[in-house]
C-alpha cells in the first residue's frame, strides 16, 4: 500500500480524482495555479505544495494534464529529484509514442511509468467510478491497482506502455464519430419536420442508439445547455492522435480522418473552449436548422 502519493494537475478531472486519493492516502497536490491546490487541501485534507519538486517525495506520482507536452515539461523539472522506485501514473489523454519516450527516460532513472487515461467524465471523477485503461508492465499495474482504485470503478490492463493512451484515443474517436453522425441524422430529421426529441425516443430503443443519442443529445443538445465538462479542443486533440496511430499502423481510416478534420473546422468556427458536444452547432450551421424539441 502506498505511503505517499502526489497528484499534479487539478483540472476538471484531476481535482476530484485527487480528492478520492486524499481520503485514503497522504496526498501531495500541485497545480500551476497555486490557489487551486490550497483550495483542494482545505476541501479534502490533501497537502498543497508550492514547489513542484516536493512531489518527488511520493511513491506514486499522478499527472492529469491537457496533453503529453505538459507531462514532458513536468518530467523535465522533476527527473533530477525522483527517487528510484517511483511509479509515475499518467492519467492524461496522451500520445502513445510520447509516453513510450517518457517511460524510457524514467527507466533510466530507476523509475517506472504507467499510462492510465480515464473515461467517465466529470460525473465519474466526482463519484469515483471512472474507467481506467492502463498501459505498462503487469508488475507495475498490480502495484498501482490499489491506489488507482481510489477513483476508479473499473480498471483494465490493456497492454504495454502506450496501450492505455491508444485505447483512449480510439474510444474518443468513436465518441467524436458518434456525435457527428447523430448530429447529421437528427439535423436531417429536424429539417424534414420531425421532432428530434421524439426521434431520439425511437432511436434509443432501436439499433441506431449510442452514448451520444442516449446521453449527450437529451441532456446537452436538446436542452441547449452544453455544460463545459470536456472541451472541444481536447477531443479534437484526441482525434488527431487516433488518426496518427492509424497512419503509423498503415490502417486506412477515412472516417477517422474526416472526423478529425471536422473537429478542427468546428474549433475554428465555434472555438475550442466550448464543450465537445457543441460540435453539433457546426452541423446545424451547415444545415440551417437547430436540433431542439418542437415547441407546443
């Protein structure tokens, strides 16, 4: 069992994940905005540190950052201070190739690395029910499992280093394609005079249903709320990673390529800081219709 853990990156997902860890373990927290770490310490009883290098005292070091680029920047600062035996668990939705390079550098220091991206959104992070897909050695996976379990509902060992990030990228690509396809279909029905709310009732008990039609469209699109829990820019990044993986593996992926390009168009047209489900607005603008329940 862990004596001490550290968590770097207290964003939408990281903040509640680190909170679950702090309930079970002595947990150091660091965030680029120090006030957020202080607030976390007050709320969850973690220990806010202002010097990033203090996190190197932990046996398990978690990162949850926007991209692998930020993870590498943190590694550059921490590497000289890391003790042999430290296990770095990266919950970022990162790049598999990038993570393999980071893992090699950590091995040279006598440390190990797991890529452990999560799925389940803000609600799953707050409830401690996230799905975690882990890449790395079986030994390190088994060692980290009791700690990861603090914020997870299901944990899967999916392969060597990079496999976790690969599965996450493909999962998010399927999410992206599902959003786009549902938006095109429902925009078509709305243009033909069919109430999208009624259409979704039919679809969601039929073969065309998906997570997007069952959750995103009823809760975010029909309500026009689009709460920002996961940004469009981050999903666009994940689609680019998935396309790059397919290209590297010589897999023809025209649907993935098109989805990635459409998310880049949406980012340019409606902005990257909005919720990822707001990509629907791109389809609506092209179709000249809004996907919303018909008013009585």
